């Protein structure tokens, strides 16, 4: 399974990259033979006063099913990833 991670206005540190990789592999490991690729996008939203100012978008392309997308927001990158 190919995993791509992109960020916008969030620094992609080694620890954040490791967290995303571990969480995605744990969640999708049993479907690995069917998954073409996975894309994770983390972004800071322009609303610092709001409680949910981090966005996590996960896109998974699956053989025979097409693309599935999940979008969640939370107060931190890790929480948005966990919710997604």
C-alpha cells in the first residue's frame, strides 16, 4: 500500500509522519491487498478561536470500489487523524 502524506500550514515532523503511518497501517492493514493507495492531508484552518482548527482528510483508492474519502476536524492534528 502506497501512503502519501501532505500538510499545509502544519509542520510534518518525523514524529507526526510516524504517527500517521502507524495509525493508517493499523486501521487499513487487513485491507492492504485491496488498497491501491492512501493519501493523508493535514491542514491548519484559519480559525484559531474555534475548538476544531485542524483538518485531516484521508483518501483511499480501493480496487473495484473507487475512492473513499473521510474528512474530520479537531483541535490537534493527532485528534483529527484519530477521528478520521
